[in-house]
C-alpha cells in the first residue's frame, strides 16, 4: 500500500468562515495501481490531489505515504519526499520557459544533488524514453503542447518516483496528443509506476484500471472500471 | 552554487535594460567613491612626494629646544642634560617595526670659521661625525676616492669625505683627494667624494609646492669624518642625532616618533631639550588629516547613492519574485527545498549588485583619469578601495536581496502554481 488516506478532512478559512472542501475521505492505493480520480470542478478533486502529492496538509485525518505518517513531516522532509517519491504532471505543463527540454528535465536531478555530467545523461535518456530524443535542446515555445507535456512527464519521472501524480494531464491538449500521453502513462504503469490522475473526462479516465468518483468533497463508493463501462452501455 | 551564478547571469542578460537600470544606483555610488578616493590618494601621494622625497624614506631624529631645532655650533655652546647614544639604544631603535636601517651621527653647523684648505675658508657648511651605516642609510654613494674602512674607525684616522659642493667651494673643482684640510685646527685628509644615489625631482604644481620643496632641501656644503675621530676635532659627549631609513613612506612618521620617544626616555634629562623627528612629516600628517576628513564626508554622501541603489535592487527583486511565482511554485512542487529557492534569489541579487560594483569601479577609474586630465589633479587608483567597493556592493546585494528571497522561499506551492 503506497497511499493510505484515513478520514481526511480539509477546510479553508475564508475570512472568518470555514469552508469545508473534503469530508471524511478514506482511500487506499496499492503499489502499481493506475487510478483516475473523477469529479466536476469544485468537487474537491484538486485539493485531494494536493494532499496526496504532499503539497498540502489535511486539516484532520491521517495520511500514510509508503507506510510512514507524513502528518508530522517538516517542510524539508516533505520537499525531499516530493523530490524522490512523487512525480508531478500539470495541465499547463509548467515548464521553465527560457530553458531547453534537457535543462527542464535536469532540474529535479539538480535538487537531488546528482553531479552535472550524470544529470545530462540521465535526462537525455529520459527524454529519449518519452520520444523526444531529437528535441532535447528545444525550448518549450518551439514545441507543441503534446511535446511539452512529454517533457513534463520526463521531468516527473527522472528521479524514478514511485507515484506519478497527474492533474488534468490532457486538459490542454488535442485528442490525438492526449491519446499519446495516455499511451505513455499506460507504458509507465506497466513498468510498475503507480499512476494517479485527475480528470473530468470519462474517456481519459477509462484508461485507468480503477476510477474514484468524488463529489462535493466525498468519495462516491469505489467503482471498478468494468462497472463504469456496464453503466454506460 | 555555480549553477545559480550561471542562471543569474542568464536572467540578468535576458532583462538587459532592466538590469542596467537596476545596477545604475550601485554603479554611480561606487564610481563616485572610487573617483573621490583616487583623487585624494593621488593628491596625498603627491604632497608626500614633494615633502619627503621619493624612494628615500629617511627620518632624522634630532635635538629641539623649546620646539625649534637646535643647531650645535661654536657659539651657542652645547646643550646640557643629554647623554650620548649607546649601541644598545641604537639596536633598540633599529628593532622598531618598519625600520630598515639606522645610524647615529654628530653634526655641527659651521659659519666659515673652522674649516680651511690652505687659506680658503669654507662658507656655510655642516660637518658630520658618522658611523659605518650612515651613507647606506641616507642613500649616499662614493663617486670617487673611497669610503670609510673599518680601520678608519678603529684607528681614529683623521680622514674626511666631502660632497661635490665642498669640492667646488673649497678646492675650486680641482682634485681634492689626499689634500689635507683643517677642521677645528685638526688636519684631516680627504679620501673620497660622495653624492646622493637617487636625485629627487619633486612634482611642483604650485608655489606652495615649490616653497615646501625648497624649505626641505638643505643648502651648504657637507663634510663627513668617522665618528671615532669626532672627539679629536670637537667634544666626545656632544649630543647626537639619529637618521632612520623606514621601509616605506607611510611608516616614516610613526617610526620617527617612536625613535624620538625611545631617546627622550633614555638619555634626556633636560626639560627644554627634546628629541623630535622631522617636522616635514608633521606637516604632511596635518595635510592628510584635512584631506582624510573631507574624504570621509564625501564618501558618506556617495554612500547615500549606494543606499538608494540597494533599495532599487530590492524593488526589482520583489518584482522578479512576483513575476516568477509560477516558476517558484513549480520548483517547490517538484521538490526544491526552501533553501534552494532562497539561495537562487539571493545569488541573483548578489550577482546583480557585484556586477554593478564592478562596473562602478571601472567607471570610477575612468572618471578619475578624466578628472586628472581635465583638472590636472594627480590620481592614484587604490586597489584595496576597489576590492572593498566590490565586496561592499556584494554586501548590499545580500542585505537588500534578503527580503525578496525570503518571500520567494516562503511561497505556498499550491498558490504559486495557480498564480496566473
């Protein structure tokens, strides 16, 4: 079990009002799973994602990542956890605009303290793997959206994390590029990476092996993929 | 770290105009300081050269009565209450910091009544009883004939070495070697002629410079006899003076004062007589004091420009942090620790201000040269001042970059990622 959320509550303070976002969420994800979290906007799925990604702390409840309770972790420990165990992919790629694909992918290696020469090798290898071997010196504004997202995936995977967290990874892409990204996710999952993806598109979610629906901050009882397809047909 | 510096240069390069404008405050401040320091240092060095002479850092410590140098001659009589200088005392003086060598001597001023060659009397002159280190300490060299040998001192030989002025005045420019002259009724044989090794040509820009040069240079002929022969012609217990060669011009004053103190403490029992070092040095010090205080005031004014420059840097760094909120958020999300973000921004700020400082030093040097050309003021570029200026601008980078950097490091990654 790599991710274990038990009775997670999260609320934000808006002035003097407490705005609850997540209610009593309990969720476990095993190593090697491919999970899609689905929900409408405002359902709390991004907040859930931030908590899973250790970017945010729950107001109440326990979160065990890879067996250890991260509740008491310091900022520094959380940074190191994100650096080594979690890879992030965002809807709008979040690449550093002035820098080549290679330097973008090298960034996490730099934070991990890998020597510069090795950094270049590892990053180039990773870009090769996502199919951008010939474009390692291109800058983000010289590449298509799909290519940018693949750079982002290479960056997410370069420190060999256990979990890949994707927030609407295809949201800014046309359907063909989206398909290619999904293929890549499938491939990574086959290699044993746990993939957790947030989406509001049924079609994208259907690539996952398990779909979790979230509505108004609550999980709608877990459905396996088969159930979903049955319902639809 | 190196990575951060490289990235900082990239960042500065990609916003050329903005970076230059930001650096401008620092550039102007540092340039002003360098110009001020260079011109003042140049003027100081020129004054020093004119007063003291270059390359020959001699300080004379001699007897003063009630503040005026005391001339020992045949009329005024000997001052009382002053003992002779022992070798131990001379050793003590030569052990003062920055003393290269020192020598003890007797001196009398003669007004044309005790030195003769045949029937020719020598006009105003000074006669010195010197030890073996005197010529090297004062920078004299034998131009012909010979110098003093050890045996001259040991055997108290009645030999004399003269300068070229004496050759002219006493011998009418004929060969003086082996001629015998009368010094206070004692016959002394001329064995050599000396001259100053480094002739000193002062920079004279004004009438004041001219007078200070003329006042400093002694006129009249000079004769030198071995110190051991001095009592033959004069008295054995006459008060002596000390000439010291300092290692550098700057230490001359302190060396002279220390030597005077040592002598006064050890051998002077009289109240009205005191050993004092050259007064030229005192003049120099008071001139330097004045210029130093103006210096300091000007530097304070220039520092205000640096303060303003620093605030400009802080302002731009704050803008830069806001602009790059998304970048910071992303970096934090993928695992950059706070310290990494902090050092990234701090490096950027320091690189910016050090570059400003460096350019400021270059501008300052250029400006100082221009000032020296236009206003005909001497300049001396101070390397320590330049180094301090760059270091100081680094410090400004740290101080004024700190708040923006802390702000960047403390950004919440979620908010930062969402920032548009």
